C-alpha cells in the first residue's frame, strides 16, 4: 500500500512546476552541499510537498507511534528519509537519545502540530529540542495553485493536482539558547508560529508572480 501510494505521488510530482526558495544561509533541504544541519518545521497538512518536492540528503523525520505513523514511515523510507518514532508533545527518553545522536550529522524534519493537532498550532517540542541540540529551526511555508484536500481526523492533507504549481519556502534559522526557561521557551514557540504563518502567506504570494 505504501509503495503504491508513494509511486503515484512520485508520478504526480513529475507533472508539477516546483519552485524552491531558501533563506539565508542556504537552508534548502535539497542542497547536498549544505554544511549545517537543521530542524525543519513543517505543518502536518503540508508534508507531502517537501517529501516529494525534491531529493533529500542526510534527512531524518520524527513520526508518531500510532498506526498512521507506521504508514508514513514506510513512505518516507521509500524517499530515502530515515525515521525516529516519537511525538513532539512527549518525547520518550529513548527517542530523545536517538534524536540527539541523529542531529549530529543529519537534518531532522518535525511536524510540530502532530500527531493529533490542533491543526497548524505549534507545540513546544521542536523549540525544546533546538535548545538541547543547538541546531537552528528552519520554519517553512508551502503553497499550491490547485490541490485536493484529503480529510483526516484533525487535519486535511494537501495533495497537489497534476500540472499545478507549488512553492516551497525555507526560512532563516531560529536559534533557541540552551539555558532558556519555560517562559522563554514559550516566546520562541510564538516566534516559530509567527514565522510559519508569514512563510505560508509569502508562498501564496509567490504563486501569482
């Protein structure tokens, strides 16, 4: 099932016009020459676009422990994206150890509103992980000129229609200090949320240029 779904999406994306715009320094996850490693923040409903929008290098994704997480992990594996099972709401000690080892040499993709929402509402997990690892958080924004919306239990997965145009924006890194307290962490959560909202608006604006 995962193989068939991934194959269909791969064929679909071959028909699309894809525009990738990265921040400064170059934060594109598709740039093989990128010297830094980042934590990429991607809304759950937009995940199809970056997964199939280019070729990934040294990338791992955090996926949920639920059954749908197993399906997603299978698809990501077919795209050469490794996975760590866990949740941004509560990262198990074993998963945290694996994540700390992972970010030493790989990018990490996180859906900060997963695994159960609310949709497009930032959790503190990615900011906390950034404070533990010293890695910058790259907020992202996506837009599609024509798409289907696959309704789930708490979000609608965006799937581009054939021959449409998509825009993928990777923002500039946001760094969270290691000694941040709870109040400070909430400040960074709000900052990341704001950056994600702004980038989504910017991606939509790029569609009409």
